[in-house]
């Protein structure tokens, strides 16, 4: 059984997968399974072992994330959007952090092409509005870990048993805020 399951929802997005696959192939951490949830088979050319979870119709991100979560065989899970990429040591740092921090959900730092942070988790203000912390900050200016109220679904994960205990994702959310709902 692999230590980590990487779950990618890829409904109608095959053109985005190649950069993610390359980054996973180049990762220093290799003890993972890759699960791709999609409407049709992708027939990917990769040295990675890929488990495809096929769905009949697009019922939203939450539905697809739940399908991937249920198909996973690892203690740790990481959800990545199909247009993300990981750095060489990202998976190792993610796994090591979770080994030391039980009962937590981890947001990976999402960086835009210009080198600024797109997301590093978020908070909700007293009026109920969500705010991404460090958005627009140069990526190298944020090196520490910070507690956040919620993670952005493009790159986050945690312990599989905890996510299942919480009931997984609420599939009443078709696109967006399913991860926020899960975290809070």
C-alpha cells in the first residue's frame, strides 16, 4: 500500500495533465498512487502507475473528489487540480508535515507564473467573507507554516481517515466551496 494517494479530478481537462504528470515523475518522493477521476479514459503515457476512476457524468468537484477519496488506498491523500505542478520536494515535505501533525488539513502554497502566491489557505472574517492569506505576496517571502481556517481545493490534503470521518465533500456544492465546507 502506498503512503500517499494523489487524487486529480480531470473532467474534460486532459490538455492540462501533461505538466502535472511531468512534475510528479520528477518528484523526489515516489511512494504514491495517482488517481485520476474522469468521464473517459485518458490513456496517459507516463512511467507512473495510474488508477483511473471513471464516472458517467460530471456531477461536480465534490462528487468527483469523493469518488477519488473512496478509491484511494493510502493513509494520506493529496488533492491536486489538473493544472497544478509540484516542485521536486513538495510531496516529501507534505508527507513529513502530516506525519508530525495529526488531525489537520494542509494547504500547499499555490504560486502563479509571476512568482506571487495565489493561495496559501484562507480565513473568514466576522462578516462571513472568505479571504486568501498572502495572495499577491512574493512566494519567497512566506517560508513558515501558518494555521488557516480553510484550504483551497487546487492543492490540499490530509489523513484519509479524518476526511472520511468528516463525511467527505458535500456534493451539494457543484463547483467551489466544497473544500471550504469540509475544512470548517
